[in-house]
C-alpha cells in the first residue's frame, strides 16, 4: 500500500467564463523509502496537487488516501491531526517563525505535540546530517537562505512523519547547495523510510529521484 | 504562552513601546482613581468617622447641613445612639498664618460623636473657646495652643488638640462645643443644631419640619460631590476605552504581521487554539507588564506627593482598576482572533 495515493483527482477553479480546470484526472502514488519528484513549469498545477495531497484543499472530484484512508472520511480536525502527526511540509519560503531560535522551533513542536517526536539523540543526528547542529541558538534572520531551508526540512522531519511534502525546496539555492539538498532528500527517503514528494521546476534534482512525474497543463505523466 | 514570551523577548523595542504606552495609560488611570478617591474622602471623612446611618435635617434645607437649622422643639430628647451636630462655614485666621476656609462642627461632649473622636495630639475641647482641629491645619503652620479667630469675629479660640481624617466638603474641620456653634450662628434663640445624626438606620425625629435621610443619600447631596465623582468616573471610563482601542490596534497590527507565520503553522497542523492562546497571552503579558510599570510609578508618586494633594490609595480599588485594564487587554487581544482562526494555510504555499 502506498503511503500517499492520489486517485482520479480533478480540480476546477471558478465558474462560467472564469472556469479553469487546473488538474485533469491526476493519478499518482508515493511510496515509503522513495523520493518522488513532480516537475513542470510554473502554473502547471504542481502546487495545487501538493495542497490537495496535503489535505489543505479538497479536490473537485477524485480522492486522496493517506495510509489507506481517504481525506473524505476525515473531519477537518482529523485532517489537522494528520498534518501534525503524519505529514511534514517544507515550504518554498521556509517561513520559520522569526522570533524563535532554531532550538525553539523544535521546542514549539514539543509543546504542541509532546510525544512521538524524534528523540534528542536522533534530532542531533538529523541536525548534524543537515549541517546545522551548530546553529541551534541562531534566529532565522541570522541564517543564510540555505541554512533556513535546512532548518525548515529538519523542522518538518522532527515529528517523524511518514510523508514529507516539499514545495520548491531548492528555489533559492545555488548549484552546490541544490546537490546537497537533493542528496539529503534522497538519503532521508532511503535511510528513514519516508515517502518524500517534491514539486519543483528545478531539473537539477532529477538525478536524485526514485520516481519522476511530469506535470503539464494539469495532466500528470510518469517519466521515471 | 511560549510563543508570546519568545516574541516579546525577541521584539524588545516593539514590545517596550507597547508596554510604555500601557504604563502611561495605567499610571494616568491609577492617579485619576487615587485623586477621585482622595477628593471623595475629603468630602466625607468626618461623616464616615462617625459611623452613622441616618442624618436628620430641616425638611426645607435641600438636604444640605449648612442650610439646616433645628429648634429645641424639633430635636427633643435623643436616644444614646443619636447626637446633635451644628455646622458653620468659617474662615480661620491667626496672626502670622495663612487664612484657611474650614467647617466648624459643634458637638455635645456627652454624646457619642464627641466621645468617639480620636485625638492625634493634645486633647478634646471642654470649653466654648477651645477647638479640636484637623491635622491638615498643621501644614498651614497652626499648632497646639495657636489662638485663632473665626470669620473675623472678636472672640478668640485656642487649638487644644488635633485629629486625623476630619474633613467635610474638602475643608478641614474644627470640632468645638455646641455653645461655640450657637455663638457663630449669632446666638439665635431656641436653636439647637444643624442636624441630628444617628447610628440606627431607622431613626426619625418624628417632629414637623424635619426629615431623615440615609447617610448615603445625604453624602450624594453634598455640594459638588456627585458631579465631581461622575466627572472622574467618566474620565476613567474614557481612559479604559482608549486603552482598549490602543491595545486592540497594536494587537491587530502585530497579528496581521504574523499571519503568514500563523498560516505556516496551520499548514503544519498546529491547531488554531494554540495560535489564539498565543495572541491572547501576548496581549495579557504586555498589559500586565504595563500595569507593573504603572504601579511602580504610582508608588513613587505616592512617596513624593505633597500631603496637600488630595490623593488616597486604596489597594482593592486600584487592584480592581488593574483587573479592568487586564480585561481591556483580553478584549483587545480578542479582536484580531477572528483573523487568526480564519487564516488560510494556502496563502503561504506558492502557486
């Protein structure tokens, strides 16, 4: 059973002359232990698919299953719990809370979700792998873009989610840093058995992916 | 609370400015409250010290002791818990001293008011030429043994004692004998007192031309008393509303600036309850810090304030004002809560 399955999803925005169909019969599955890439140009529907996959947007038709259960069977509160416990998000603009140090970003998770987070030793190992173990007392405005992105990734992984959804995680990174983040996402999927889904138009990540889908005009096709 | 404390600590300048604003507002409200209380007390200190529940006046005196005169027939024989009071407005003058407007209150030494008077120095008057003065006259240079004249009349009086908290209509009180009061009133025949006061709530003289009032009703009718209190209450009320608006505006702006952060937390499954709690906690912490600052300033003011300024500090009353300001902070913090609850996680995910 895939960790995340998107089945026959259509998404339509607007009505009448303003009606736009953003997604057309999209099918896609993300397996645990794999890094799945969804590539495509801006405006092709990648992010819409990501928000539907994360339970933030209800599709016009079709369904999304997480661990075999459809979002349609879950209440908004249950979807919220699912995002808190089983899905980690990495967003394009990092969006770390500006008044929390790196350490406090994790303490906040502890306060909201006291159990089930990575043990201190595992967190230290993760931070070391990401090369940010020395930055615990820094505020986001004291970090570079790449460092912030890696903190955001660590923050998403800290609750030990089964699924990680990443939106353009390398958008602001230079080539060497893209290689680092790509390798890191690949290793996280393989070593920690996570289903990692990355939507991106950055083709430099292709070499790290286990599965690649191409999104064009709302239609998804698997290329790898 | 965690988010609120962290944000306040990180954004020191912004938080300090808000706290400074609340310090000034709370200080102003505290000062006005203390001033209102002080002035109110200076209207009623003397009456309060008698612990009476009923005041009987001439029915045509418009509930004003200064204008009330009772005859011997109207007063008659009084029970033990009732006493006569003769009131006269006087200008106190003594050689080398500033002239002071005061209220002369004539008492009968055998009745409970005179018996219960507390003397801070000297003794109670026993002769028609002796008076017991409020402590505030000391600030004007009067002392034990000072010889004074009242209203420029030839008769001289000697201050034989001082008492504290003896004020009526914001003027210091001179307690004397009933015969001294009768002299001040021109020795009108058959005149017994201005009023009869009693410790019983049901006391009445029952004679024609007299009317009994509760002490509370009598105090409300003191000249300027109600108007003065209402003025202060209105000012304090307006300041409360202003503080509510200021807190609400600041909290709204702060919250609007944080909405993208809150949207990210919503994406990550953080319940809106946590974000609402953070907003309210931040508001309460800022107001509480402002109240602490306002209280410190108030204490310093109380220490430095000259005794002539009519201020009184009541911890329960000031605490109630503080709780009121905290409530304003809570309400002010609630205003942006709707935006927090409605924050759309999709706004932070690119298209």
